[in-house]
């Protein structure tokens, strides 16, 4: 482009030379040639300036991209969203040329396996990975999670449901990016059999009358629906490293006894069946399950498909209680990085993959319920019957925090007793069981 400018200047000079000594007859023609030469110089100068700006911008962009480094970013997500995540991540890199030095490799590793795989070998694990919120403490303890970038904390906190943000923290530190808020349970029912799903007693009565089954798992994750419903608590405190420090429990109480007796009464019904997997359930008119089985239940119930929050029940003390439960979510974590440039890219990518735009697109692609408040309020999400029922139920639940392994095994044992030796047991026997249960949970670390 500089050659054009030099050429234009030379032309102008030649015209000026020709003009010197010209008679009046040629003056007008020479003046016109000078004007044309001047226009060429002006145009050439503009093109040179534009080229300089573009070259400078490209150089600056290249220099900045080099500052972020280059290499591979490995991402682990569930198989159902592998292709979706790869497409979104590549779009992000394409839209952000500053990060163009990186290639994306997305592998199928489910949220249930990711934490153990990461802890087993942090160095060889993914740079960004999805996991269930109940794995947060052990990942932090293992040094497998980088804190959310300070510049992103405000946005993540403001744009996502408060319960999910809380589940992504250890103490006051935010360690992960909320990705979904759809891990919980509610009631699916056959509306041709159950006209009123508001009470547990009514549901059982209608199922028994129709010769249909009512399915509900009574092990650890589900049995809190009764205990939390009567006002009991069972949570664990952790220190900044994710270690368990204290158990907060009051199951050994009058309200704990009301909850346990309700479980025993439910298990005594001929309509009751233990379990929560719709694919294994038969002849049912109601099942307590999650959004992951929505398609299975909808296919089974057809036009009679309906969803609702969990019902209330009347306790042995004559009071009415709303069934409660845990709520949970999927989180996206970033592994600590030695390279600050790569860490910055991973943080930016994780924030994008959990943004309103991508959460809504993920819902449309695979049905995962958003944690982003704006995405939750979209017409498409609100029209989803299962997610709407879950959202209503979430108002009566608590975020599932960190629980030690001893809790889960003890709770499973309690569920087995409810269906067997506790049938017909007196209050003293049940109260002793609660005392023993509380002692085991309190000692668990």
C-alpha cells in the first residue's frame, strides 16, 4: 500500500514540474492534472493509514493471544451433553480469537464418576469437569478445584438461584459454576386414577382402590422428605478444606418419631412399592421420581401424564406436614492450573458454558433444568410440567450439602427396617432406633 502512496506523490511532482513555464493555454489542463494527483495522494494516504491500523490491531490481538498461551483444554461432561458441549466450546473459541491458541477436547465422564476420577489423578484429569454438588467438599479437600475467578463471582452469584450458589461454596468461597438446578424429586401421577394429588393419604387410598402401585424410595436421599417435613434437621458442617467438623441432627425427638411412624404407615399399604426408577416400575399410578425419568413416565402414562409437588401428610400427632426433601444441582469446576494464561481461558469458558444463553440452549437440547434465574423464567422452561413441579417442590426443600458415607449406609439400613421389623413396632422401639441412628450420624466424620 505504501507503494501506491509513493507512486501518487511522484505523479504529483511530475505534474508540478510540467506546470513550470507553461503558457496560459496549458495552465487550465495542468491545474486539472494537479487536482487529480492530489486526490490520488489523499486516497493513497487514507489506505496506508487504514492498513497501519489493521496491522496494528492484528499485531495487538496476536500479542494478546500469545499471552494466553496455547494447547488443549480437556472437558468432562455426561454423555448426554458431550456433543452439545463440544459445539458450544468451539463456538466460544471462534467468537474469542484471543483464545485461538487452544483446542477443545470433550470426553464423556458422568457427574457421578468425575469426582472420583479427578481425585484419583488430579494431574491427568480434565481441566473443566461437571460434577454433582455433593462431591464439592472432597474435591476441595483433594485440591482438585480452583476458586471461581474473582471477576466472575459477582455475576455467578447474581444470576443463579441462591440455593445453587450456596451448594457451590465451601464456607464463603465459591468453588464452582452452577450449571443446573434440576436434581430433586416430586410426584408423577396418573390423573385418570388420582383426582387429587395433594395428600399422601388420598394418593394411597386412590391407588389401593384402583389396584395400582405407589412407588417411593425410602433410603437416605428420599427419607428426608419425612424427617425434614416434620421439622427435623440433619446437616454437616465442614471446614475450609471440606473436612466434616460437626453433625447437626435432632431425629431423636418427638418430630423425628412422627416422621418415622409415617414412613412405617406408608410401607404397610398394599399399594406401596419401594423404588424410584420409572423404568423398573410396574402398574403404577404414582411415583416419586426426578426429571431424568420424565420421558419414561410420560410414555407410560400417555394422555394421563401429570406432575405435582410432593403431597402433605397427617402425622400421628394429628398435625399436617408438607413433605420436604433435598434439592441438588450439577456444577462445573475448573482444575488448578500452573499456567495463568490457561487458567484465565478455562475460567472464561466455564462461565460461558454456564451462562443464561447456554443453559437455555442445553435445556432445549437435552432437557436439563437451568440454575440461571432468567433461563428459569423463559416460557419454554415454565411450560415444562416436570420442571414446574420440581420448582414448586424446591420451595419446601433444602440444598443437599456434604454428607459422609456413614450417613448413607445407616439411612439405607433404616429404610430396610421400616419395611420389615418396624411394622407393628411400638413407639419405644421406634424411638430407640432414632436414638441409635442419631448416635451413628453424630459420630460420622
